[in-house]
C-alpha cells in the first residue's frame, strides 16, 4: 500500500468514528447502475472530507468505490471520481468551476470508441442542513465558495454536523448518450459541466431550500414592492392617515405574518420529535415519497395535507426533513401565535394568518405579496385546505381562500412550475379525539392556550400506536389550468380576479380533497373500527370478528381504492391483538370463547377512525345495501341506482372517479362479491342475494352498514322536502329539520355516532341537489323542486331497510304543516 493510500484510508476510518450520515438512493438498482460499465462519481466541491465520506458510504452500500481506479484491476490511471470545481488560494480559498482532467479523459475515451460508455453518478454531501442567509454581514466569512480559513471551518463543521450529515446519490447518467448527440468535443465538455451544475443547484435547493432572507430584510423588501406601495397609498387615503402611518401598519402586518426560519430550532425540534414519534408513537410509516423528492428539484411544491390534529404541523415537516427534503413554510392560524409556542412555531417555519381578510385590504395585500414571494423564490409551502381540524374523521369540504391566493400568484408569474401534493395523515390513536366528540355534542370550542401543552403531556402516558403519512398524486397547476381554462396565460392584470378563477379554484380544491382520500391508509384500528361499528351492538365473537377482518383485507387487496392506497399487512388475528394492545376494544371471556366489544365512549371515538376510510368502503357497501334489501337485481337496475346516487356520494366522500370510471369500478366490485360468494349471478347478468339464513347473508349485511347511514341522511332530507312541499321551506330550515330528525332516529335506533346528525353534511347534500338542478331557490327564498326529487327518493328507498324507511316516513308525515308566510293565501 502506498503512503497516500495508507493516509487516505486512515483518515476514512477516523471520519467514520465522528459521522453518522443519512443516505438517499444508495443501491445500484435505484441508481440504474449497469454492472458491465465503469462508474465515476462526481462531487461538486473539491473536498477531501466529502470524498472520505463518499468512500465510507459506498463501502457500506456495496457500490463501486470512488477511490479505486475507474478500470477494474488497474494499477494506475484515473480514479473513479472527480470534482466539478477546483480550489484556488492557500488562505483565501475560492472554489472556481474548472473542467477536471478526469472528465476530459473519460470524454475522449467515449468519443474514440463507440462501444465505450461511462456512468456518471453525481453525489452531494451536506454537512448540516442550514440554508444560506442572503445579505448577511458574515456571508464572506462563512460561505463555502469564498471563505477565510476554509479548512478550519470545514473541520469544525465535521465535528458539529458530522452526525447530522446527508449523502445524496443521483441516478447515473450515460456519457455515451451525450456524446451520441453529435456535438464537437468542446461543446460536449461544456454541456456535461452545465448539466452537472444545474443538477447540483436543484438538488441543493430541494434539500436545504433557497437562500433565506433575514426576516427584517424580507419585510423591507415586501413593503417596497409596487403592489404594497399602492395598497399603502390607498390605506392612507381611505383612513385619512399619513403615508408613514400607513406604511407602519403594513410593516406591523408583515412582521405578524412572516416566519423566522431558524436552523438551530429546526435541529432541536428534530431531536425532540424523533423521541416523540418513537417513544409515544410506534414510529411513523412513510409512503410514496420518491416522486416528491424528484419534483422538489424543479418545482415549487405546495403540500396540502388533511388536518386531523395540531401535531400535523410538526409531523409533515419532520418527515420531509427526515427524507432529505426542505421543511416547508407552514400556514398557521393566528390563534396559535401564543407566547412561547408561537415563537417556536415561527422559527420552525410557521407563518401566521388571520381567519378573515374581510374589510382590511392592506392586510390582504401584504399577505398576498408574502405568499407570492415564497412561491416565486421556490420555498415549499404547506397549508390545510380544510381550514380547521376535522372533528368527525372525514375529509372536510375544502376552503378555497389559500388555493385562490396560490393560483393568482402563479398566474402573475408562471416561470417556475407549481405542484400541489395531497398528503394523507392518519393516526391509530389521536390526542384530541375526546375534545372533538365533545364539540360535536354541542360543547363550545376551547380557545388555545400555552397551558394546553401540560394537558397534552398528561395524556402521553397512553399508547398511541403508529402515525401514517402517505403522499398522493401530485397536481401540476399549469396542467390543470391548461385543461380547465385554455388561454389562461392571457390574463395579465394583478389587481383584477379573472372571471374563471372561482370555478378553476373549486376544481383544484376537489382534486386535492379527492387526492387526499386516494392516499388514505387502511391501518389496523380503521379496520377494527369498521368491523365492530358495523356489527349489532358493536360486539362480535373472536372467530366471527377475525373472519370479518380477513374478509375486509382480502376484498380491499383485490379492489384497492387507488394505486396510492396503503394497507396494513397484519392478518385478522394480529389486527385484533394490536387493537387490544392500544386498549380500544374490550374482551369478555366465557366458556364459549372470547367476545370483543366497544364500550359506549370508545364506540363514539372509534367512529372517528372508521370515518378516515369510509370512502374506501363506499362502493362495496352500497352494492351490499342493494342486495340486503332486494333479492334479485339486473345489471341495468344496479347501474341505474348507482348512477343516480353517485353524484351525492362523490360530493360528500370526495370519491375519485368520473361517472364512466365509477361504472367500471361497480362492475369490478360486483365480480369481487361474486367471487367471495356474497352474491351470485346467472348467464343473463341478473344478480341474486344469498339465502337469508346463511353466513354469507350475515356478512353481506355487516358490509352494507358502512354506507347505510349516509344513504339514510339523503333519504331524510328528501322525505322532509316532499313532506313540506315545493316552495314551502327555506334551506336553513330544512337543514335544521334534517338534523333534528337524525337526532331522533339516532335515539330510536341506538346510533351512537355524532356525525350522523352533523348539520354540515345535510347542508352539503342540499347544495349538491341544487348543483344537480334538482332544487332551486325561488324569489321568496324557498326551495322549489320537481319530479327529480321523487326519483332520487325512489333509488335511495331501494337501499334502505324497511325498518329505517318506516321510521323516516312516519316521522316526516307527522311533521306539522308549514306555517304560511304573511301575505300568502
């Protein structure tokens, strides 16, 4: 071994003692490396420590080694790495772009031999993850490209950040493919260098984000933009104040809004949250992040997760940081800007917004400009389109305010692509579920307080299972606008909203909500909740419950809701034991075996977890409802019922299919139910229910109950409409009557599910009736309807049990006649 080789490997072993890097894409399969072709690694900066780190990582991963010669078995020649820049200067060190001799030699080899190819693998090494600061007085001293005493700085960086470093491999690129483009040698050499530089820049921004402005500088920049200056002048004129006073108001708003991103705080939160997710929860299951990692290099990303808990803010940022992506700037309600807590959130990337901008055009202008600055600079952003946390476990109807702001910003400057990423967040046990259920039962919402943290800590003695995070299909905003609004680029006005903005925003909102549901996770607690809440008196024997859970797993595996669906790999027995461990089921043992049930309070809480995945069971449950209440149905009859009910189910549950796609899904589920023996079919495509005394019929009945309450709500509204008569009732009155009827039926039939009489669900159904042209509002503000209402009622009638139909009809017929308005005959 030569002296230089001995020194290199001694330093490599020493570095391994003080570093613990996280590594991205460290397998030959992921990188697309072909074993019969030489591999050469590319590092951006000329750095011995980076090369030592790369050598250690490659040895551990079983990849070709960068310090070895590029030709296997060679004793001399080019080594399997080169640097994109070279150092100049002894004390004042500057990294200058310079073509490596190794790259020049490799390029000549490929040009001289048509059978030769070299695989270039760009590798980035990050010592810590702190973004640079723009306009910093210490930029010169601490910049990697021009630093005084750079070797000393790197030495201390290794000591401080060695255990928080990251190595990121990029897929191999073929030098042969570039040479075959036919350009001359100098142009090809420049092109390779340009491709590599662009790659390193994009990757750096995706991992640590664009350079940050100091918060004070950012606020100053915002205040002096033409849009804010115009808003300041308008504010001064409207309120008869000086421009100085109006500017101070704008500055106050900007300071109230803007985040104050701090890497030390982020690192502290990383340590704390790593403990939290692994101590209080059984870790975090992360799914489908690979595509997002690629998009982050070229797109401005807007993460739009569902909102289940206050800790959603922390979970997504933690996961992105853990996966080697830039944590986003997170929109948070101004109610969270509390002493201490607000400061920590702001330094962790939160920016704060008021619940309404109405009546305050200056605040609105400042907020719009701040969002535009984040987007155009390429900062990832996160906000919750539902507006608030879901109290029922369902995905809520999206609020379009923030989406409209993002869309208007993109229309104003579309040079950088913007992509929305729906994110499903699910918990097997939720910290706030008891609070939510109390609010659904009429308790007023508690105002947030810094002392809430102590209440939360008191609850941490419980076991919470696992947290699940699944990334949905990205939605490219430019592609969506091209499809929805051809020629949208022609709108150039900043102040005026385009006439098509509302419709395009609503379409984007539904796509996001649907995308969240498409990424939902079927975890063990969801499955157990669905099974026990669908059974009589919320109890089943162990054998029956395990059989039902295994049936759920089997049919959901055969007909997954979407390509993004993630499902637990536990079998029925394991799911049941897991639910016992989390103390969400009660076991009663006797001489005949074990019975599992839900206590009354637990049953109410479990409706939350069932509702997380209710949309996944919508189609099979609807079909089972049909066959529980009808002994035979032709395919045509099934399609007719499904076609009429689907728009209302789609609107409430944010189902993903078009009408034609839905019919294909219905057919697929019919085939699955036939294969399971739950229904039968003859040669004429007539389907039959099983014998009512059979175990298959019992299973069919249990499966039907998932969606039955939703159909019951539909039927209540329609029955009340018909009972009151066309032009006789206002929408708000109908919503209140529907809620009261649902509460009455829940008492009569023992339905312990607060969302059953959630007024917002009735409001959503009535709005959908209006959108579909079944209802309209007359000049007296009353609801008019025709025969279409009766048609919807007839189809809903077919999927309800006779007992429920009778209760609803008897109650609606006993309703007092509507009181005539003054002046009516």
